[in-house]
C-alpha cells in the first residue's frame, strides 16, 4: 500500500534525478510541508526514504541535503559501473532473446533520435534540460535491456545502483532550464556522435554473439565518465551559486513513475 510519504518521496526523487533540485540543495521540512500541503510527519519519512537510497543526507532533525558526490567518488563509481556492465553484456550475448533484441534496437533508435535533437540545441527552441533528462532515461533503457538479458538479478541491481547516484550530477552539469549551454560546449557534440556509434556497436556485438562485447561496453561507460568529468569542471565554474526554484504544486496529483521499482 502506497503512503503519502511514499508519494512525496517519489516526487522528490524525480526532481533530484532530473537535476531540477541540484546537488548540495537543502530540503527543509517546514518548506516542503507547506508546499505539499501536508504535516511534517510524511515529509520526514519521505526524506528518510531518500536518505536510505543515498540521494540525500539528513541534516539535523529538520532538513536534508541533496547528496553532492565528490569527484573521486564519481570516478570510482564509473570504474565499478564499467566492470559490472561489461560482465552483464558478456552474459547477455549468450542469453538475450529475440524480444529483448527488438527492445534493445528500439531503445537504440530512441537514444539516437534524442541525441540528434540535443545536437541542434541553440538552433531550435526547446527545454534543453527536459530533453537532457529524457536522453539519460533513453540511455538507461538501452542498458537496462542488456542488464535484464544477463539473467542475473543481483548483477542488474548492483549496476543500476552504481549508476543511479550519478543522475543528479549528470543532469545538473548539463545546465539548468533556460541555459543554452549545449551549443557552447563543442565536446558535447563529439560525445553525442560517439555515444550513438558505441550503442550501435554494442547492439551489433550482442546480436552477433561477439566476444568483443565486454570491451565495447566498458569503453562506452568510461567514455561517459570522462565526459561527465569535463562537464562538472565547466558546471562548477560557470553555474556556481545558481539555483532553480522548484514548484511542487499539483505534484502529488500525478506522481512520477518510481525509478526505484525499475531498479529492482
């Protein structure tokens, strides 16, 4: 049975993972209680749930801070993530079904379409950060097929857990809503092209049962790690002190789907 605290936790989780609430932001019980229109009890429980999955750190008895992962933690996480993904891909090439192959190809096309859209940022008018959030989710959808095809639930859970803590950092580093940062960073255009090509190579390697699939997947993850490292450098310099005001109005009327449920 879903409680009010569960619903609030999902809304807050989506805001954190989408980058709408950036790393380091303080979530105060009094403010959240007023904005959600509930007592502090479900707010307190919701923050505890987020702390339990590592998205926030509790600060005293009245607030929580969105977890800011250190640069060293980011790099170590990518090492773990690459090792787990490589292992999953190697297992998936032997176990993937035809249905899963079709899902993987659909996810690959969706990722490529969103990548092309982001490459046009600066020339077309759209909410860059919203599309960036979709882009990250599309990337996950591609990798989730591989994780599920590995047939090892614990491996899939560990991999999703490793990447999960990087969501907020990744989206935040790409810029807040209304900030036309994409067109200013040539490194992104280069990465977009390579990411699409790497997805295609991984998909083809899995479909053909190629022994190169582990190496391809690990290289793909490390490429993303190097990119995030560069983006964090730029974001920390150009966006220091910038905060995006989040409105929780009507959020509980249609809470977002649980990422936690998709990670288990």
